[in-house]
């Protein structure tokens, strides 16, 4: 089984001619409510591809929480480890302006209530775990240590970028980052992705947007090109990649084979609007 530990958010998306400044009111378009959050997106991406996947997370006891649980279950994600918190469901308030620029205010809510105790004793029968941020760092670091102790393969999507301990980095089987996160980790510049292994993980995958990804193992760096597609919305592409990579690794593929699969899945996802609704099934891939 594949376990995803991470956030679930309702994305409230509204278009506007311009974003309001301090003290200002701007009228926008109709609100779209979309299921999101890095953890939930990753779990849905993997489940659509046929993986046996459970999410560890939290939502509030409110209508947005129900929307998120329905979306997860509808895609075949096991929600038995998604706790209902006394805090409200996490919400991302997203304003989209005509230049295509997003401004996003995230209210973590229930995601902030996921505690180290929630990740104890959950790794029985688990082959692979995928973690991302948007949930408390102490919980993520505890989960990495517990998973590594239990002999579970650990994939860590260091997004959004945050300072994690050397011990956590050293416990990772795969560090997954985009170019910006990789540069940040390496102190500002991504010259040679192989340098990521000096931070401690056994392997690393850097996603390169339309160019695809590069896989780094002790055997060196291998570039995996993306299929050429017409991108209409890249929201959640990184999460689609993470879910597909984890599903393939869990199915026994090598990391390079898994990345070859993940670039196809992520490329399809950018040709359609939204995050979770854009994720393909294995038949489509
Ligand atoms: P993030 O979404 O986390 O910033 P990237 O921009 O690197 O990460 O995108 C993640 C993956 O999504 C890429 O490795 C690639 O496979 C796919 N992808 C993103 N943008 C495009 C694009 N314009 N065309 C094809 N694939 C894309």
C-alpha cells in the first residue's frame, strides 16, 4: 500500500480585473470551489492510476471538509486516516487576474492540527510513504523517522520549501523538488543536481516544468524529457508528478522508469484545468 501524509484544502478561486489593495473592495467573478492541497492532490493522482492509496490528514467538521472527503473517496483514496478536526477545513483563497497571475492566501486550519501522534503506528503493510509540507514540520519529521524505522520507502516532496533537519534529509529514499526548491536547498543556484545527494537522500528527482525532470542516483544524473503538450493550467502538476512517481515506485519500477511515467501523467494534467480534476487514469496515460 501507498500512504500519503499531507494537506487537504478547498481551493476557492475567483477571477478579478485586479487584486484588491489594503482597505479596498474589488468585485470579482463567481467563486469556483475545487478540491486541492498537496497531500490530497498527490493521493488522488496515485489512486486514479490504480494505486492502493490512503491519505493521512485532517479536515474540519464543515461543508468544505465533506467536499474534500467526497472527492478523495470518489477517486478511490482510503480516507480512514483523515481525521475530523475541531479546526476549520484548510482553505486556499486564490485570486486570478487577466495576466494569468495567481495570488494565494492559505489558511491551513485543520491541516495545522496534524500531530506527531497521528503518524505513530500507521506503517503496517505500507510499502511507500509520500510526504509534503503545508502540515506541521514536527509531524513530517516524526513521520519520516517512523517510516524509515519501519523499513518503508520514503519519498519527500519538499514543497513548499522549508528548512528540514539533516537527520530527516538523511532518512529519505527520494527527495522530490522543483527547480526553485532545489536551488533554495543548494543555497541559491542549481548548477549540478547531483549535489542534492550531498545533503543526505539516497536519490533525488528535480522537476523542470515543460522540460521534464532529472533523476539523480548514486549512478549519476539521468534526464527524462517531457512529452510536448499545449499547457492550459499547470496547477497541481508537481503533485500529479509526485503521485505518479510514488505509484510506480510502489509497483516496483526503478526511479528512472517511475519518472518516465510521471512526466506523462503530469503532461496530461497541464492540458486540462484544475488540479485533481485534471489527473488521468492509467488507461488515458
Ligand atoms: P511545480 O508544479 O511543483 O512547480 P514543475 O513546474 O516542475 O513543478 O512541474 C512538475 C512536472 O509537471 C514537470 O516535471 C513536468 O513533468 C510537468 N509539467 C509542468 N509544466 C509542463 C508543461 N508546460 N508541459 C509539459 N509538462 C509540464
